[in-house]
């Protein structure tokens, strides 16, 4: 089992920045990739960014050059982060942390990001 807890969402003006965090605990040794997804009102959940246990990253075209995903392992916790720069109103959504392990996939509870003037 893996537990995921996100933090860092909020309200920001267009062009602003936020940093999202996700703490993964439990069977972290089994995790081989972690992702951020987002879901805007009335839309399907969509992929945003991924980082593998080897540090390989990839991004949705809509966020390339603006968002940066990273991860750090400390003791019994994996810290997944994402820096969101030059935010746009279209980035408004609930952002979810996701972990893929050798056993299953796990989701966090989500954190709201609202970009508005």
C-alpha cells in the first residue's frame, strides 16, 4: 500500500507561480513512476507530468516549458513536487498525485489550483 498526501494548491493570478507537493509513504520501494494529473470542472482527468524512479520526465504539451516535476527520497517518504510557472486560467483544476507501483496505482485526494484575476 502507498499513501499520498498533496499540498500547495491555492488561488493565483495569471502569470503567477505555485509549487505543489505530494508525500508518498508506505511501500515506496515498489513505486517506479509518479505523476501529476488534473481535472477541470466538466472535463475528464488529464495527464500533466511524469517522473520515473530513474529521473526520466515527460510533460503534456500544454505545460511544457512552464511546469517542472521533481522528486526526492528521504527516509521512508518520497516527495513529489511540481513547480507551476506562468499560470494561465486554463490551468485551473484539481491536481492529483498518482503513483504507479509493481502492485497497483494509487491516487491522492487532490489539491485545488485556481488561476484568476
